[in-house]
C-alpha cells in the first residue's frame, strides 16, 4: 500500500456501467518523514469515504479490485484506508486527531 493525500476529485458523467456511483479522488503520494507531496499523482476509486485533505492508503493493480466497492470492477487504484496516525522512528509525524493536514 502507498501513503497519499487526497488533493482533488474527478467527475465523469459517461462511464462504464460497472463503475456508476463510485467516487474518484486525485491522490498525491507523500513522503512520510516530511508529510510533503511528491508531485506524483494517481486517480483512485474511493472505497472508504475519504475526503479532501485526508491522508490515505491506496492499493494498486489487482489488489485495488479486492474491496467491497471495487470487486469485479475495472480499477487500477483504490483507497483502502483513512490514516489516523503515522509514527516514524518513535516520533508522531502525523495525527488526524490533532488536525495535521
């Protein structure tokens, strides 16, 4: 899984019927040491109800089709979790509860 930040949305009115009703989010991969964006973006299907600015895990490739939302659907990336905390080398570098974004 890859750490990323939700930085935007994608709207598509004409799409494959199997993906009707699925929310698409733009993710920017992040460096967990600095929590800074890496300017590396991906569009992912949202399977957990993530929102703008949240830090998430996403899976890619065939693993992205293993959630209840994406199973059997044409997916290359899917958000699988919203991150609450990141601890690195014994230090808390991110906490959703304290409002880090």
